[in-house]
C-alpha cells in the first residue's frame, strides 16, 4: 500500500517527507487516484490537440518567415536575438553547419535561399501559475496542510496552461501571415523590432566590407586551337573596407558560376579544383589596392564558340559584388588525323653528272593528331608521286622495298609537333637533261598525308673542267711533336740529303750517318760528324722521292697496344722549326698528300675495303681543304698535327703494318668530296648515339649544308664517341659490311655532295 501511494503522489510531483503524514494521505488515496485518471485522460486529449495546432502553426510561421526574409536587404547565414536574459531554443529548416558542409558558401559559390530561423518561445518544463506567470513553489515543503492544495493546483494549472496554449497558437499564427515577424520570447516583446534592425544593419555592413571592381583582363575573346592551353588574367580592385587575404577562413578565390559548383568545360590540370581556376596569389590586398588573378584554360577537343563565367568569392562567406568576369572563347576545329608541313630540304636544285649518286633529305613537321611510325601497319614512307606507283629515274640500289619508294621515316616515332626526316640516296640517270622528281609522304595502307609534298629539280650534265684543280699532287706539312732538345735523324731506307730552306744541298749521306738538328739563340744548326752548319732559317733532311724513309733516332712514339713497336719513321722531309706564334720548337714532316694518307692510323688493316676507301677519301678531302684554307693553325709552320685533333698520323711504321690502308688510298687517289664544285671540310669521328650532329650543334661558324644531322641506325643504342660531326666510323663500317659502296657511304654522311677527281 505504501509503494502504491508513493507512485500516485509522484504522479502529481509531491513527495512525502515525513512518516506522520502517511495516515492522512492514505485516506485521500482513493479520491486522488480517480481524480488523477480523469485528469490524465483530459490532458492526453489536450496534448494531441496542442501538437496538431503547433504543427499547423509552424507551417504558417514558416511561410511568414520566408516572406520576411525575401524582403531582406542582403542575405545572411546567421541571425541572433538581442535577448541576453533568456536562451531561446533556435531551430532551422537547414542548419548552418549543413549549409557549409554541402559547399553552398565559397566552395561552390552563392548560398541558397536564406535558411529559415525560428526563435520559439521558451517554456518551463514545470507547471506555471497563470496569474503570477512564474513557477509555483511550496512555502513549506514539510507542511502537511500545503500538500493537497499544491497537488490539485499543479494539475489544474498544467491543464489550463495547455488549453491556453492551444487557443493562443490558433489565434497567433494566422496573424503572423498578415504581418510576418520573428517570434521572440514574450517576456521581452520590445526586443523584436531591435533584432530585425540589427539583421538589416549587418547585411549593409557586409555589403560595404566586401566589394570589388574589375579593372582589366588579358582579352575579351580568346582564340585557341582545340586541345591547346592558354593563360588568362584579370585585375580586380578591392573597393570594400575588408582586406582580402589569400589564406585563412575567408581566402579570396575565383570560382566558376552559372551555375556554381560545376566542373568547368575549360578545366586545366593546374587548377586547385575543377570549379576553381585560381586562388589569389597576393598575400594581402588592402582596400583600394589591385590584385591580378591568372590561370590556365584548357580548350576542349571539339571546336566551337563558348562563354565561361567566373566570380570572386570570399571562401565560406559570400560572392564578392563586382567580382564577375565573362570570357568568350572561340575554339578552332582540331587538325586532321594526318597532316604535315615541309620544314626544309637538303637542296632546292641539284647539279650532277650522269650516273652520279648523291644523298637527299627532306624534313616535315607533324601537324596532325596522330604520331608517325616507321614500322607497323600504317608506317610513314616517302613515295614517288605525280604519278604514284612508277619507277623513278633516280632509283638507287639502296631502295630495298619498291622502285617507287626511296625510304621510310628516319625516326622510329614522330609525335605531333615534332619534325621527321626522310633521307635517301639518289642516282642520276645516264642521260643528260633537266629533270624534276616529285615525292610525297604516305601513311601506308591508309592515306596520302596532306602537306607532305616535295619537289626536287635535278640538272644532269657532264662535269665541266675544274679551274681550281691542282696541276700536281700537293705537299702537306704535318706537325709531329714538340722536342725538348736537339733532334737526331738518320736514313731508315735510301739516301738522305741535308738542305737549307732555299733548297741548297749541303750534304748527302747514307743510312749509317746521323745528322743532329738544333736551335739556340735564334740560330739553327746542323751537325754531321765533325761538320757543323748554322743558319737563321731551318735546315731540312730529305729522303729520296717515293722510296726514301727517315728515322728520328731519339723519338719514342710507341703504340699503346704494342710497346715493341716505335712509329718514328717517316717519308718525305723533316725539319726542326720554331712556331713563331707560340715560340715552341716543332718537328715537322713535309710529304706528298697521298704518302701522308698511307700513314693515317684512323682504322685497322682488317676493315672492309669500301669502308677504308670512304675513310681515305674523307681524310684526303680534309687535308686538301686545309691545304687550300690554311687557317686552322694560322702562323704555325704546319697545316695539321699528327694527333686525333686532326687525323691520327703515325707515318711509315703504320704504313708498313697496314697495307690495306695504302691500297685503299691508291685506289681512290685524287678523289675528294665537293659541294657545289668546292672542296669542303669532311670531319669524321668514332661512333654516334643514333644520329650525327650538325656543324652548328658543336662548332661555331654557322651551318654547313653538307654537315647536317643524319640518322646512324646501327649506333642507336650506343654512346657518342667523338664530336659527332660528319661520317661515323662505326656507322660507315656497318654500311660497308651490309654491302654499301664507299661512294654511297660518303654521300650518305655528307649531304648533297659530289665526288670528284681533283688530281
């Protein structure tokens, strides 16, 4: 009975505090129990009615609130009441945190319609005294007399309060539709008007703080090719009162608009986000100052005319008024899949003798969208054209595929925008006349490539007489080495003579006689046994023509591969002479050019004969060019040195060990490389890395049309050894081993040249 009594008393929020009151409460128990059940029924009914009224009232209030906010001067994402004495329960249709997390502010641009913010009346969870409008309290919690009136009053007040609330809400909300206003706590009704003014004032302040003005932009209309990129910039002035910053919660950025938050059609990989081309670069932009925002635009692959809109945003806050910019973009149609543009060719017109071979190259830029390959189903080749499919009168034996196809693309791959080269050997017809040959590049099994045409006029006629041809084989002077003291010489083979510079013969001596040459105090001396001669000019020791050989007794010139050998023997004449340019002594070997070639040690004796012929012809041409143009060592008493700086020369010792070298020189005797009738310099080197170098890539003096870069296919995976200009020794050996002739090899590495018999 006691527990049941406590439950009933707790239902009316009255606790028994003393055991002495227990008997009286027990008497009242049946009455209170019935009364409580009745009240509970009515309260439940009123509760249901109140909830329905509240829901309907909230809907009316929401409509009124939206009407009020639509008339607001500037939207704001946060409103608050000035009621400092209460803590109103604020509910929203969309919480501000949700708005930020969904990116309406800053991240994707402008916020949606202002979120509805209702400030509901605060109500105590305890029953209220209607008359006093304050919570009812017992004057004496331990007083038995106050317990029953308090319990009844509480239940009555609770029921009356709910009933009153139902009536008030049913009357208040329809009035709210006629005059929308934020509903505040009734305990301070005077604060409502003040709060609305505060919201409007805050909107006005925000509008003044964040303002901008577009000053300039890089262009109003951008013309760009499909798939290409361009840079755009725009200048904005801060016309507000708030300093712009590039970092922090409200950093300044430029976002895409119309609509905001989308990925731009011109999104570039450098953009911070797909909807944001750039963040302000300047750390701070105070009011009145200007900042430049620049970014890249990536054109689509399809052509057309577009408009793209952007606007300044203060991240997580608002769009900045005046920060809008719209750019018109005209995208040109993309290029065709295959197209080309001729860049250059080895020569525009060729003058040549009947049956003569020559090398021709042409370069095209890949202006299409597809890469070029020199193999595969659709490889790129140079074919005869106008008409196609015919046998060319310039067909060379190196045309391996068809009589109408000189060559394929030199490179393995040429991507769009890169330059591809086509190199081929041509052979003049035997009949004299003026010819024009046409070629065109083709994607095999697919299409002729637009813009890939080349026209080559060729004049074929007999070789005219060369007025610059030397009457006899020239002598050439080679600087052997710089001695540290006197030089001792004797005959290695044949009789020697001692001469003055003017040709006066002083003595003739045999193999066992040693002559000593010296220079001291600006005087040259020559001593044989007990005889001595002096002269301000150098002395010469000369061997018999064609078969005499001189040995330098005190000269050590042993090849690194065999220390038992000593290359200290030479044909022709030897001198000890001062280099007036450097004031150093030199031993100089003067001999006929062909004899000089016999001692050139640039290749081994075991090489293919066509390679050796090509090498000897290049070496002869190199020497003859410097004979005609003695500028490399101007002021020196020699034309070339015996080192690899020119051509490695080891004299008669090497000649005696490499008979095939001398044989190759004899079989090409007098033949030199010419370009447009002139003897030209013909450098060569050990090995390329897949291509030779043009003259201007390595040395000064401007380009030389016969010394241009050509592919060196056998050296693709190798290391460059040497200067890289002219003929690659490794490549020439490879071609010779494949059966190429010596003249083909020369015309391949020296572009547009001819081979002439000079003496």
